[in-house]
């Protein structure tokens, strides 16, 4: 119950990695605000499953790309619960676009990716800052990716957006210190519907990974929970949760 009486907002918290994070924080005792933009059914199901397990969660619709909506969410959550302790910036978007097909990377894909993954995270961190500063031990955890380290990933712009968020993690860690710690978790391949990867891509990645498998949403959640509640001497850092691929490479 490391997060007992704490209030956590998880953007994109109803599906995939976001659901794993929401459930992990709820099991640790937090009240979880399961944010979503369009995945209403998934967010409601995630919140319902958490509540059925004797924990506490609510679904909350907000598009992170709309600054007015973001500000309103933080005002409302703070008024409802009296505090905000942790923000997990997990909301993201990508469309799988082979890197060598440069002309396929349209302005629409570019703008939506950057607006969700980078601009949205900025809006949320800026809006969260005054509330987090009021709470002892407050924290922000950004969900990034290992894609910037290799220049791979679902698209060139996806890798660029996550590189920007790694940089912004450091900037906010500096700006919000000493009251608020800001860190990031960089997942590798995780079996979710995100970006529309075919099943065989996950299978091949698992075969060559040092641990012989892929990381799970729950493991991403545990890393985020550690940074939010246990890693009290850590700020401005990014932890890779990719079963060793970035650190030691793929098996041959």
C-alpha cells in the first residue's frame, strides 16, 4: 500500500500499457484517474475492474491535445479528491509508417503524433505542476520508448516525439525540483494493439530478446510505480524496460 491515500492521473490509462499502469498503482493503494480521449469503453472497463477488486478508480475523458480540457481535468480532479500526487503521461499515438517510405509520412501523421506524444505531455505537466508542488513526494513519470536510441520504431516521427519527451523529462526535472521528481520509463516491444504491429513482429522480437520474451504492461507499471514511490533519490532519469535489448543487444 505504498500509494495509500495518493491520487494518480494516468493519461491513456484504459488500454494496453496504460491499463497495466493504472492497475499497478491501484493495487499499491492509489486512487487512479483513468484518463482517455476516445477509448471510453476500455477506460470504463479498467476502472470497473479496479473497483471490483476493492481498489479505487474513475474514468475521465480529456484529450491531452486540448489545453483547455487538460487544465479543466486537473482543476476538477483536485476539487474532487483534494489533491494530486502523481501524473503518468502515457497517452500516445502512432501509425506504423516504414522509415524508408519517406513520402508516406504525411503532415497529418506528423502533426497528430507530435501533438499527442509531445505537446500533450507538455500540457499535462504544466497543468499538473502547481498541484503536485503542494504534495510531499509528488512525481511525474513519462512513458517514452527505446525507439530514439536506435532510430527505429513505428515511424520516424514517433521516435522523434519520444526523443523530445526524454529531453523534456530532464527539463521538467530541473524546473520542478526540489518539490517534484520527474522521470521516464522507456518500454521496448509490448504486446498491445498500439500502432497496429502484426503478431509476428512481437514473436520475432521475443525470440531474439536477451530474456527470451517481451516486457509486459504490468512490468511497465511496476517501473513507473518504483519511480513514483520508491526511487526518491532519482530525477531526470529514463529507465529502459525492454528485456535487455537496448543495454546488451539482441541474441544471435
